[in-house]
């Protein structure tokens, strides 16, 4: 990371900046939640994503897909938000316009205390009946069935090949277009339409800051690329902004 560029950027940041953030699985890595694509413990490396995160596969083997989500829930319930999540809560209080768009379904931003969260791909805590849409959040037997109509209950997440909620997507693009600062944190930027958001932000004049220890396709349009773990860099970034304003 070019500290001079970051220092220049921080000295120009004001409370009137419109800050939009896009997070991916990497923001939860330091909490101990496996990401999707990294080779060693990436979730996908243990399971075939086409097998598990598609509606057709769910119909074919609902029990297997439910076991995968329950495995992930157990991990998520056993961990805590990390300092990167906490720094994003702090940043929400620093800017009148702050919007946190996440690809993650792990609920860790909500548990950390953020309010203005846009969940692009749903939330692992919610489920609904595929026949009558009735919500059902107390999952006992596998696969769970609907209390109202007996239909199959699925996790309320967006699978590959499924449309995102149009209102959620509209709101995500709106805040990306309005942003003056767009932070891209912990995502390999391979999943669409989420990966379009930073591009749209840059096209509308936002300064894009990428925070990722590894290279990503979004680096090419970034104003600054920070090759550090988000749990270490974000707290420092929030601290330096506050210090700057206290001068
Ligand atoms: C759709 C929910 C319309 C479920 C998920 C256009 C072009 C190409 C393909 C498509 C396109 N439009 C549609 C597609 C198809 C597809 C797609 O994008 N495929 C990709 C793989 C090529 N998209 C869709 O199907 C979407 N639907 O577009 O509908 C449509 C409909 C029909 C036909 C056509 C179009 C729906 C996509 C949503 C899929 N659901 N999740 C669940 O979670 O179980 S996606 C899943 O991947 C998660 O949400 C995850 O967040 C997301 C993205 O992954 P990342 O978050 O980036 O995680 P990853 O492991 O990849 O990367 C982690 C990063 O963190 C790494 O870079 C690593 O270096 C970094 N990192 C690690 N440690 C740290 C760190 N960073 C910072 N600090 C650290 N400590
Ligand atoms: Zn039902």
C-alpha cells in the first residue's frame, strides 16, 4: 500500500463524504469463518459449489444442502465479529451517508452493530417455504417442512442462477452511484452482479479503495489497493480519520 496516497486520501475525507462499502467472505476470515475460494480451507474446496448452492441441486438432495448450511451456521454461531467488522460500525457513526453492502450471509455485520446493511445474497438465519413462502426459522428436522402447507423449507439465500431481490439490487446500485468513497473489502470480485458495484462507483467518480491481501480484478480500477488483512487495516483507517478530524 502506498501510505502517501492513503494519507492524502484521509486528509481529504470529510464527514460529508458518501461512503459505500462492499464486503465479501474475506471480511469474516479473521473471525474464523472460511472464505469460499481460497485453496486451503475455502468452503468450496470441501464441497462442490454447483452441487450445493443451486436450487436444482437443493431439490435433488435437500438434506445434503441443509447439512452444509447447518455446518456453516455452527461455525458462525461459534465465532465473534472481528476488529474489521467493529471498525465498520465505527465508520458508520463518522459519516452521515454510510451504506454497507454485503455478499455475506453470516450476519456478522449485524451482530457487530451496523444498521445500514444491504444483504445482497440473503441471510443464513432466515428460511422460507418454497411452496407458500411462509417463513420458518426454527429448524429441527432435516429437511425442514412448512408448518402451514407441509412444503419444503429452504435457506433464504440467493443461489447461483437465481435473481437477486430487485429492490435490494436497486438500492445497492443507487448507493454505489452516489458514493464519493467506495471500499471493497475481502472479496475476490468474481460473483455478479455484486462485482459490478465497484465498477459503477468508479464510473460515477468515487475513489475506490480495495482491501485484500491478494490481487483481485477490481484492483485495476482502484484509487488505492491495500494489501493487508481487513481486521488489521480497517481499525487503523477509522482511527486515522477520527484523529484527522480532531485536529
Ligand atoms: C444472477 C449466497 C441473474 C449463498 C452466493 C455475469 C458474468 C458472469 C457470471 C454471471 C453474470 N451474471 C450472473 C452470473 C452467474 C453467477 C456468477 O456470478 N457466477 C460467477 C461465479 C462467474 N451469478 C449469479 O448466478 C447471481 N444471480 O446474476 O441472477 C441471472 C439469473 C439466471 C441466469 C443469469 C443471470 C447470484 C449470485 C449469488 C450466489 N450466491 N452466496 C451462500 O453463501 O451459500 S455467492 C458467494 O460467493 C457468497 O455470497 C460470497 O460472498 C460470494 C463471493 O465470494 P467472496 O465473498 O468474494 O468470497 P471469496 O472466497 O471468493 O473471496 C474472499 C476474498 O477475501 C479473497 O479475495 C481473499 O483474498 C480475501 N481475504 C481473505 N482473508 C482476508 C481477505 N480480505 C481481507 N482481509 C482478510 N483477512
Ligand atoms: Zn408452505
